[in-house]
C-alpha cells in the first residue's frame, strides 16, 4: 500500500473549546493515521472532511449527465460531473481507504452518503449487464483495504449485541465498499458516548489502542519514497 485516502464524516471538529464536543471518530482516525505514518513513508495522503465540507447531493441534471454518452456530453454536463470524476480518481488511486464516521440516527451521515452517491457510478466504479441475471451490477475496482472507524452514543450494535438490528452504519458501509474496490475490511468502534461513564471511556481507550495496533500491522511496500499530502478541508 502506498496511497491512503482518508475520509472523515463527522460534522464536529477534531478539537473544540468544549472537549465534550470533539469528534470521537475523527480523533481515532487521526491516531491511526499518525501511527501509520510513523511506520512507513507514504507516497500520497489524500484527505477529505466531508462532514464539514460535504460534496453536493446528486440531482436530476447529474443523473442526466451520467447517462449521456461521454462523447455527447455538453460543457455544462462535464462541469456537473467534474467533482464526481475527481472523487472517483481519488478512490481509484488509493491502496488503503480510511473512513471515520459517527452513527447518526442509526445510520451514516447524509454528507457521507452524498460522497458515496458521487462515486458509485455506472461505467466508472461498476458496470451493468442483464446477461448476469439477477445480479447485473459488477464492481470495476479491486484490491483495496478499508479501515472503518465508527463512534456511537449507544452500544451493542455487533451481530450478537442487544441492538444488532438497529445499527445500519457499518452494514451499509460494508455493502457499498465493494464499489470502492474493497477486498479487506478492518473495523474499530467506540460506543457508549451518550452514557458518558466508565464504559464509554474504556471503549474509547480500546478503540484508540486498536487504531495504533492496526496501523502497526499494516506494512507498506515501498519504504523509500517521501510522502505527499493533499488535504481538502
């Protein structure tokens, strides 16, 4: 792995005057990235904070542009798809994708869904062929690793947890990840935020430790080339 694409989805900042308002998911992701950078030189680090700077929602004009043959698109249609093209290029270039997100109303933030909607696009990240029967969609990207970092106010969203049927964030991310070309997924979660008790503190500390441990285990192929950093804030 040489190129990292890091997506933060919380609407909160990493640091705030009131520590209780600091983004948990962003801080766990920050610990992961910092540890990873200590372990290896990275060729390229691409960062997007879609929580604070969300991509545009798709609309009718966007869909019309997507389904217009590329050679027939107008200048306006090309401009409409410019952001989508850039986001897809970033995903395509990435060897490792890191997505940190809080759970909002038991699912992903609208800003993160908007990012996925810009990327999951016919003939770019998937193709469609009815000859495949009931499964006509096929991803076009492959070979990528994904680290999912989540935070939630409640707890027990694991498969055997007391809220297993209520947590739609990670299952949704897992479903959509195949269109990012993901083949290996790692999960880190912090829970109990709304309870603000020892369970939350323990869960947060465990998540931070897991972030460091995972970063230490991921070995990059090339240890020689210097890292470049692209940030979108």
